[in-house]
């Protein structure tokens, strides 16, 4: 499975990882609240921080790509 994720292009892999990471982080927070384990809450926070970094990276990439396409057309 990891080999498949490595071979997939960035523009496909990152949105897929973001889509899977957000519910996983939410599930970790839910499990922490249900079981009363702060370690799960910390792990959920780490997952969501890395997801936020992925979203930021992807948005910068798309913005740069859009500005590059605009510069070529002018």
C-alpha cells in the first residue's frame, strides 16, 4: 500500500491523503473523548497539524501553477 502511494503523482496523492487524514484525526479525538485517553487526543492533534501542512503546501502549489499559467498566456 505504501508503494502504491509513493508511485501516485503528487496532485493525486495529496488530496487523497488529506481526505483520509481529516476523518482519521476526528476519529482520534472522538476516541480520546470516549475513552478518556489524552494520548489519543495528542495523536489526533498531530495528524491534523500534518494535514494542515499538506493543505497549505497543496494550496501554494496550485496558486503557483495558476499564476504560471496566467503568465504564459499573457
